[in-house]
């Protein structure tokens, strides 16, 4: 089944949703919306809007050429149906949120009337709940990652140990990590000034865990204390390059260290997920964990709470199923 077959027959053909000559970027509702987001969110929402544009046009239009101001209720309702069929509820609702925000910009730019805007955005969210994506790393996996970095005598070993330690100990996102400058770290107070994080927030992260402080100190012994990015690329000869590390480089080094440590591959966000779960397991208040992670809503933090699942696991074990199994019977009866 192709994308267009999911849409009702009364939706205009792709060319009827085409802008022809795209407007200036300052009057393009999708671009105006994306410009209001942080770098990491911008990339995610761009992909969401690109998917929606392709769905509405049978793959013929993209985010730039689709006339967002021409969308009406029949279009947005069809998009919701297609997203509900193809994606998890959380993903579908995130994409619908992006669509609603673009419609809002279209209205504010005078590209649609208030009534057209109100009707187009009035689509219900997708109901349902899915298991959280990603995984939490075990203490043994964290230890294995740090060990392979510590055993690497090159500058990359010290740098990667500091990066993994900071991402786990503070929950900093990789987009914020690569923006850190030397001036943002106060070794005396053990603080990192995180600037322009998700939601355009500035906050202090605390590097108070001894292992994380040692890892960062080892990296600074290699890097020095000169002004500039806190983390930088390193060439194959071990020379530090005077520029900022990229988010893709962070992702790649995590994959590399996971393979070296014999750890199942994980995403950068999994380190945040691990920190949240470990803090909550240790008895930290969920509101405090919310602030550490920079979540706007405590319900987001609650998704990382492993305690309810552990309670369910323990409760399930209380039930007795009177069946030994063939293998167990043979072991107990001494049958080879």
C-alpha cells in the first residue's frame, strides 16, 4: 500500500497543495516554527514535517514545497489516521504536535483564517501507550565502558572517559555536551554551566561524583586549560584539533567503546535513561531528578522510573504455577 492510498478521495491531488514559488523563509510557516526550536529538536521536527509532507503528496512534495496554509481538516484528519497506523502513539503525537505548531504559524502569518486554523488543528491525539524506547545500562556495563577508556593510553581514551562519565553522572544531552567550553567548567565548585539546552534553557550541572571528577581531570591534563571547546576531535596521530566535537562524533565514540567493552550497543540518550533510573532506585526525589534532567514535565521523568516494573515483577513471582517441567523433573529424579 502506498502513502497516497491511505488518504480519503476528497483530498486534493498533490499539485493542489504545492506552493508553486515558495515564499521567503521569513514567511514560510514550517521554517518559522523550526527556527524557534533548539538544534536537537529542530532536527527531529524537521523529519516529522518532512514525513507529513510526503504523506500528503504521495511523495511528490517536501517540507519546503508543500503549501501548509492550504491544509484543512480533511488533510490533518487523514494525516492523523496515517500516523496512527504507522507509528507508536508517542511518536505519532509528537508529529501531530509539530503539525499543529506549523498551522499556528500559518495562521499568525495570515496564510489561513482563524476558523480554518481552528478546524485544521482540531484532530484528537492518538491514544495508547507503548513501552519506553531504549534501555538502561547495568552498573557492570558502565564499569566496562570506563575500563576500556582508562586502559587506552591515547588522548582519545581520556577524552572518551570524560564524555561517558559526564553524560552518565549529569544526564547532559550530547547536543549540550558538544557546546561546552572550558570556561563553563568550575573545578572548584564542581559545576558545569550548560547553555541553550533543550527548550533554550541554561542550567548548572553538578560534577560531584568522584569518578566523574577524576575522569574530567585526566582529560584536562591532556587538553590543557586554554579557552575553547571543552571537547575536541583527535586525529589518528593523537593530535588535538582546534575545533568543536560534533554530535555524530559523540555517537560514534559510544558505539566504538561499547564494541571494545563487549557491551550491547546503546544510544547517547540511554545514558540519561540510566541515570534517571539509578537515581530513583537510590531514593532520589522524582522532582529533583526532573530538574537534573531538565524535563519540563515530571511525567516525562516518571517514564524512566523502573520501580513500578520491578514491583510488578516481584508480585508476579508470588504466584505458584504447579508445573515442574520435563527438564527439571529429570534433574530431580536423577534421569540422564
